[in-house]
């Protein structure tokens, strides 16, 4: 599966459940959207620091 970066947007959790960064395990503050083909979008959550390093 090839994932192609699409966009990065702020993530605000309204459910009351903490979401964690997939890289470091810290609190997620950003959502990265990736196009994986066939109209499917993958959403990965990152903290601010990891979003700057991991998403391009």
C-alpha cells in the first residue's frame, strides 16, 4: 500500500477520550490525511513535534 500525503489539519478531541501520536505516544494535536487509492483516505494522528518530522 502506497500512501500519498494529502493534508495536515488540527485535531481537537471532542469525545473526551485522549488520542495518541502514532510515533511517540504523546497527546495527538494534528491529523495527517493520506490518499491510499480507490477513494480511500487514511487518517493518522500526530503531536505537533512528530507532525513536523514525519509528515511530508
